[in-house]
C-alpha cells in the first residue's frame, strides 16, 4: 500500500497550514515581549531610570494642572517646575508599569514591542539587551514605554 503524495495535515484540514503559519507569525512578538518584561523586572539600572522618569513626569504633570488652574499659563510653568522638583524627591511605584504591561491585551503588547523595536533599531532580543547598557538608552526605553501608554490610553 503506497502513501498518498499529499500532506496528511492539509488533506484533513484544508487551508489550516496557512492559518497556522499566520497565527505563528502574529505571535512572533511574544519572546521579545517576555524578554522586555524580564529586563524591566531584573535590571536595577533600568529600574532606577524608570523610577526617576515616571516620578518626575507624574509630579510635573500634576503641578502643571494645579498651576494652570490657579495662575493660568505662568502658573502652569511654575507648577510644572515645582512638580518636577517634588517628583525628584518622592518615590514612584515602578512595579505599576510592569503590572500594566503584564495585563495588556495581545494587540497592545504587540504595539509595545513594535515601538521598542523601532527605538532599538532591531527586532533581535540581543540588541534589546545591548541597548539598555547605557543610561541614555535606558531613559529612552522608559520614555518610549510611557509615550506608548499615553498613546494607547493605558495606565493613567
């Protein structure tokens, strides 16, 4: 008895091979995303960068709002400066950013990965690891994540 000359899987489920390939291609961002989360959770220097940036950003935004309400445009300027100074002194919950990243939909996770890959200039995991080797790049990464959150309306 000879075997048929077609793929058994394709004969049973016509078209499913291309559907499976499409699904796999669509999920290709997951290893990169998981590596990004691992770096955020374990890299002390990245954590320090993120804490400083998010602390200042939050307090500066709050100061701008309060100052703008109280004193108009000049008040917003003064409020932003005071808010940034206070933000520098106060602490921020870095784990909130990681929690938001973990709870994102697959589509939002993919958007984050695309933005980070664009920033890094590569789709390789090794390039991401190398990228966060300098303080400037760590700050750029955290800023990129914050900008992406704002664009997607995530995390406040």
